C-alpha cells in the first residue's frame, strides 16, 4: 500500500483525524499555533476514545502509532509536498493572516482537500447542481479565500464525532465525547477518492494493542459516492448546535434538543426537506429519532455557542448558509430565521467590544 504525506490545518479537532490516519503508517503534518506546534513536536499528541465495554477511554499516543506526526505554523509550508490536505480549522480562521496565504497556495497546488468543518467550503457548494454559490457568500467570513479552488479538488467530511480539549490538560490532549464516524463524500477528482478509499480500508482493519487484547477502535472513515451525505449534519446543527445559543448565554446540546422535542423535530425535518430539495435522497440523511438519541449524551454547549459566549467577533455561520440555500428553493422556517437573527445580534454585541478582523 502507498504511504501518503498528509497536511492537516488545525491541530485540535484535526488530531482526531490524524490519529486514525497514523494507524495506517502515513506521515501527518499539523498546522497550528507556534506554542502548540512546539508541544506536539516535543511530546506528540494524545487522543482519548471511549470504547464500548471498557470503563476507561483508550488513549492513543501519537508517538506510539505506526505513522509519523510533526507540527508547524502556517508559514513555510509547501502544499505541493502533500498527497491530501485536511481542513480542520473553524471557517473564520481561514481568513486570518498567514493562513490566508497558505490557503492561496493550497488552491493553486490542486492537491485534493478534505474539509472536516461544520461549514462546507464554498468550492464544495459549487459542486451541488442547481445552487448559485455566489448567493451564499454572505454566510462566509472571508469568501475570497475560496475563490481560487477548483471544486473538483474539494470534498466534505461530516464531522460527526464530537471531541473536546479538557480544560485541565495540555493543548495536545483531545477527549472524544461521541465516537461516531466521519462520513466523506467522493471527490470529482479520482485521485482524491482513491486516497480516501485506501484510508477507509486501513482504519477499518487497524487494531489497537491493550494489555488484555487487540481491540477495534470506534471512529471510522466512511466513503460515500453521494455528495449529499455530509450535508446530513446540517439538520443536527440547526436542531442542536445553534439552538445552544440563547439571548442570555448558552445551554447544552441535550437541553437544546430535548427541552422542546416537537420544536427540535420541526426544524430538523425542515432542514432534511431542504437537503432533499437540492438533490439528497432520504438514504443520505439521518432520521430525527437517531439524532435525538445521540443528543442525550451531548452534555456540553456546542462550540459555536461557547465561542459567542467568549466574545468571538466571528463564528461559523452554517445557520445563515442553510437559510440562504433554503431561500434559493423558496423555503423558510421561522425557527431558522430566529436562529440567524439571534446569532446576528450576539455577534454585533461582541464586535462592539472586539472589532471583527477579516
């Protein structure tokens, strides 16, 4: 099997994907802040994954996995040195100094890019028939960052696994809280699809040595021919993540979904209808009952809510993206409109304290 050089922008959530790729013996370079890069280069990273039937999570230490990991800042990275590039930062970060320039080089390299953002990159939206991506630009913090990308080189991987950085640990520790699978759509560029299919197979057969036995680990990579499968995350985001945001502050995802199950189902099913209207089939999507059951274990506010509460002047606007897509199809929902208006108000208040930087 070929061994790949893989670049991942973002070392927080990106280290979860990296840990799975390293099991196949590939080389991974993480792009992150300098202090974080120094820590990973000296100590590696740790990913703790809960495994059914075990009382304690299994800890993956990057230094003990088959592949090699290193980390660096955004400067001095040549995307052409890599076979696949993972996008694991929050969408607003791609317009920040240093990262913006790296993204320009990534676009020009035409190296296949796999996004694991909640927010589908604009080039991915250009792959969806019947959608005018130009009209979606208001949902993006810096839409110009995506202009030079060839949509054929961009795919989307639904970031369904949930993970946090424990507050009392170093920045190289990640705790998985919901060990579900990454669902990745095919590329229009066959080279990219070949790489993802190989990674999927390797992650499937990988086993982890524990003192008792070799065990299979959760969090797989699942390859799909449908470009709509990762968009199943939209309904989850609208019914759960963005409803963690309240006028007064935030609440947990479990509270957002289960405090008013009928309201949650209403907006969830509306977003599924939007996905079907743009070309998805029911089989591409996740029924509300399955999501509601998973939401029982989501005992923290979503990252968008935490960022707003911490005064962020920009967050990922998947809420506005879904609203704009729905509008193109003549669809709307009052709960979605209220989410967008609420996030607008909260961001405006934050920006009065800390001006937004593109």
